[in-house]
């Protein structure tokens, strides 16, 4: 991403909510009302930090395991925004009133729990910035959208023989149509093996389309 920043394609600002704490200990968390484990980020410092980011009226994304699933289609939607505010939660989460007042999108990366909202936010940032015009070659993105719905086929580079293992003959043949068919077959094989539900979804789409 540093390259994209140097090229002027992306700007980012990191805000430390502790700078907006109200006491001399710079406290930003407290125990949950109603009991339960862990600590919750207090609303006042977070609200002040969001105001400093002029969050009102902007897309405000809160990465949380209890959100909607993050995927490529959602990343395509985010990249259209001029500005996105990401809230990095910690511990058990943030006060619900911050969600009610500021958050437009609650987004989960998958069915597991990360301790760090920072890490989740960085995953989202990384997925979105590379979709900006000029960050990566158009062909790479087109290839991705072409294979969308299928997993990537296996890739090889030189040398032709590595530890006795040879690159599939067809990739050396120069026969473009055969190579494309091979890639598609391998993609299908891999998808069937690791993500069979994706093939189901594709069939649904084809029926509807
Ligand atoms: Cl978005 N945040 C955290 N903390 N854990 C997660 C997640 C997000 N998505 C999956 N696990």
C-alpha cells in the first residue's frame, strides 16, 4: 500500500482513541452492563474520535464477527467511496450506541474470532485499496473477475523441472485454447474439492440468468 500512497492513489489517517479519553489514565474501556466477560470500548472517546474523523455522513465500517460477511462484491462497493472510516474494536466490542449513531456497516471476515479489530481493518483496507485504478494491472483484476466464483487454477514458473517434478506439459505447448481449457478444468477440480458450495451457487445463478 505504501506504493499506492506514494503515487497519491490512497490517503489514510490513523486516529488513537486514547487521545480522546476523558480521564488522566486515558481510559477507553469499561465492564459491560448486565455482566458478562471482557471489556467494552466506552462510547465517549470513540464518539469524539469519530467526530474528529468527521464520520457523520461517511461510510463507517465496524469489523466484528457479528457482522455481514465480507467478500469481493462488498469490497467493490467500498472502493467506490471517496472516504471510509474503520473502527478497530477490541475486547468484547464497542458500546451499541456507537453502532446506532455512527456505524453504517458491520462486517465479519468469517466464522472465527480475531482478538484485534486492527487486523480485521487491515484485511479490509488491503482488499479494497488494490481495486483502485492504477494500483495493480487491469489484466490481473480482469483475470480475477473472470475466475470469480471458481478457485484459482495451479500456477507454475521456471524451472521446468524442480526436484524431479515437471511443469504440466500442456502449459509448455503454446496451444492457447488447450491451455485455457486446462486452467478451467483445474479451477473446477479445485473448487469441487475445497468449496463445492460455490459450484452450487454458480448453478443457481445460471438458472436465474
Ligand atoms: Cl471483522 N473482527 C474480529 N475481531 N474478529 C473477526 C472478524 C472481525 N471477522 C472474523 N473474526
